[in-house]
């Protein structure tokens, strides 16, 4: 019989920050085909791009844009965290810095939402 795995490390804020960074990267990768479609429509002609842009003017897209900005902020700050871990000495407040990065990303997304509403 297999021994139960020790998963207590998953409760650590730094593990959660790493997981949020990975998930935000995956979700941003899912966004890329839509972005490439918009670029292709721009090359296809002004009328097709205008139709696409009118379609994206719906409230659901405004929420999606806000989520996208939040994902970009989270992923950027997570990447900076990884660079700091790899290149700087360990500091006692790193867990708080990871949680602060998520708070900053949330504020960035909220500011974007306020601006577009």
C-alpha cells in the first residue's frame, strides 16, 4: 500500500504564488489565438476589423479585458518574483512580498475596470 503524500507545502503562500504564476501563464496563452484573430482581421480589411471591434464592445468583453489585465499584472509580478528568488539572497519578508504582488495585481485590474466602465 502506498504511503500518503505530504502536501502541507501547498498551504505555503510562496507555493500558491508559484501556482498562480503558472495558471496565469496558461490563461494568457489561451488568449493569444483571439489576439491573433484580431490582428488577422486588421490585415483582412477595415470593415471586418470594425465588425469585430463592435462585437467586443459588449459588457462581457469588458469583464474579460479586466481579467486579462489582472492576469498580465499577476504574471508580470510573478516573473519578477522568480527573478528575485533566483538572483537575490533570501529575505525574511518574501511571503509578504508575494501576497503584496497579488494585491497590486488586483488593484491594477480594478483600476482598469473603473477606467473602462
